[in-house]
């Protein structure tokens, strides 16, 4: 399991399972958050149109939460080349 420290949160490598541009959210997968982690476009740390692509590798800071049927929610998502 790949993790990198961050000043605000510990980031974990994850893969985008699904992303819905029209709704602004998706689901990320990694071993540290079984069942998936719900992510909102506002958690993406990037410029321009904030979107992800199915199969894309990202870094995510998950927190336990009950969000739309998921037990985890992303507080921060960074593109894989941008940890």
C-alpha cells in the first residue's frame, strides 16, 4: 500500500472506479478503504475543470463517513503526478 505524508492529510494511492461529471462525484478504490471512497469534485486539488477518469490513479485523503452508501469520503484528491 502506497502512502505519502502531507501537511494536511496522509494521502493513499487509489484508482478511480467510476466518475460522474454530470453529478460531480465518483468512487475511488484502495485496500485501506474497503467498499470504496466517495469523492466530490470539490476535493480535487487541480485547476480548470475538476474531473477524474475511470481507471486513473490518484492520491486520496480518506475520512470515515456515511456518504451516499459509502463508509469513506475523500477530503482531498490529487492527481497521481501531483502528490
